[in-house]
C-alpha cells in the first residue's frame, strides 16, 4: 500500500488537480508539499463552474483539500 506522502513525492512536477472544500477546483504543477499535506502549485488555474481564472503560484493548506488527482 502506498503512503500519501510517497504518492505526492512521485507527483512532483506533474499536473495536479485539487478539489477544495468550498467546491473550487485548482489545477497546476505540483512543486512542493510538507508533512501536513500543504501543497505548492505553479501555473495554477482555478475553476468555479464554467469560469476559469489564472492564479500563478499558490500555497494550499492541506486541511482545505478534499481530493488530489494527478492528471
């Protein structure tokens, strides 16, 4: 069984899609993380329903993440 932090390590520099608690979807390149699953995404785009917005580099607190998917 793969541990979550091991999966994140293998996902560095890959396109990653996050579903947040408030319903937003963030998609960007995973560039870092820590033991609390706080993530750093580069070239991030936010999707809310049909609206897209470029955010650049963002730090997402791990407690706000519902799911993580590697694209």
